[in-house]
């Protein structure tokens, strides 16, 4: 009876094509490796601490001195570091053998090289330096604006560029072009920025500033086009250029600064909102603060026009419609620049013909800073904006400068 039952059980076992029972296969060790993926999102933010009265840097602070709050929820600081680029470069120079010189950084011709992490110098060579990207949006500037921006850049390079500074030059006309990779070579930088105003006899074609037809001047033209829709596309293009630049330097793990010279950046309703958010988010992920400079400088808006244009049409000059239109357009273009600067931890410079303070502010803000990292207790990957508040305990006389928030990662798969 036992032999019959055993025969029935063996006959009832399912077999594989090779004749091996399935149960036996299940008992054999599998050759496949199971990989578990886990997303760990660490948030990094830079904090500059100064004395409220004197403006002097406050050094020698500890991790326990800081408190990080995200959307009213305290966070646990997981990483903490202090960076002083000027002292780091001085220390590195003191260790250099006397008489030796650093290897010059050659030119890279395209932004794609940086996007692919193909720097002219390795990230280690860029470490412990003040990295500054000078971005000239030539498509939005008039000739006199370009001249002022180039003169300010040359003055910085020749007279104020510090030993710790490495600068790069990028321009936007019909396409985005990186004209000089990060370098301390003043001659190479001067040659790069000189192309923009044509002083090296190879200038770029100038762009145009666009506009609307409200309150335009009577210059004998029979038709004035309303190119607001085209301006919306131009704004997207400029924001995409900003995003691309930040993406290109994302893998350099230290604070970067972008000096954005522009003739104004107008947002057309909600059409450009997604592009602004993407540009801001990319700059935040790349730890890049934007310092936006309105190259139009100090403007004197005249209701009846000036020598550069004809008289106003109809009653626009007398009803205030022309002045209102100009003021609204000017404020809108500056407001977008201010939003980008504020959300990335930078500053906005408007209503001044002297652009030198922008370079000084970059050096001032990146002189020394604390790097604070934490893992958010909010697991939602909804792409929402999260507000940051950083407090300094037991130091009531301190003033803190830091980025006010960041966009959370977005996972759209659960929403599909």
C-alpha cells in the first residue's frame, strides 16, 4: 500500500520541461539578484551668519547652535560643515612648491560639455574656490545695456577679481554658448566678454526687447504688432537657458553664483510659470544662487516720449495710459528677475547704472558660509514648495542669510 501511494504522489508531481519536479526547482538557490531601491533625499542649504551691527562674519559656530524648521516642523541636522574659500585658497597656495604655477584651465566651447560633467578642470580643481558664472542675455539687451554690462565685467576682472575666484562666461543670442569655462586667467575672460560689445571685432548680433502696442509712438509706421505671445516664448527660452546652465554645474558639490545680466524678463500670465519653477528648482538643486542685474539701469520714463521716439498717438500721453503701460511693463520684467533671485538665495539689482555692487555682493555672500544638511520628515513627493526657517540659538545679535525654501521632489507615477 505504501508503494502504491508513493507511486501516485510521484506521478502527481508537476515537472519542468527538463523533467525536474517544480518543488525541487523551488528549493534550488536562484541565480537572480534582488535589488532594493530607496530614495534618500537630502536637503542642503547654505547659511551666512553676520553680526547685525557690524556685519562681521560669525565663525566657530557648531551644529548644535542651529535649528532648522520646515513648514513649522523641526528637522534633524545630519550634515554640517563650514566653508571659507579665501582661507582655503590661501592655505593651498602656501603648500604649493615655490616657483611652481598652477595648470591653466583651457577653454570649453559648449555648454553641453559641462552638462556631461566634462569640465576643463576636474571638480577637485574647482573645489574650495568661489565659482561665478557671468551670464549675458544679449537677446534682451540694447547696445548701451550691453556696453554697461561688459564694462562692469571688465572692471571686476581687472581690478576686483580675488585669488579665490574662478569665473566663467556664458551668452545667449540665437542659442546658448559657453564662451569661457571656469578660469582665473584674466586675459581669457577679457577676451570672452569683449565679444559681446564688439570690442574684439567679432561681436554678436544684437537682440530686441519686444513690447506691446499700448501707448506706442507715432513713428510713421502703418502697423504696430503686438508681440506679447512671442515674448512668452522668448521668456521660456531664457528660463530654459538658466535651467541648462544650472544643470551643467550641478555635479560640482559646492556653492555657485550666477550673475545674470538681462534687459528684463517678463512673465506672461501662467504660461511661463512652469518654466520659472523648473529654472528655480534646478538652480536650488545645483546649489546656485542667482544675482539678477537689470542692465537698463536707472530709467527716466517720460509720458510724452523722448528724443529716441516720436510723439505718442492719440490721447495716451494725456490720459496717463502710456505712463501706466510703461510702468506696469517695467515692474513686471523686474518682478520676474526678483522672484528668480529671491527663490535661489541671491539678490536683485535694479535702478542703477553701476553694476559693480553686484560683483561685490557675490564675493561678500560667498566669502564664508555654513553648509547644513537634513533629511525632510515629509515623505510626500508632490513637488510642492516647502518653506525653511533657520534659527541660531543663543545668538540674538546674529543675522542669518539663507534660501527661504525649496521644491520637493515630484513623483508622478502614483497620480497616473
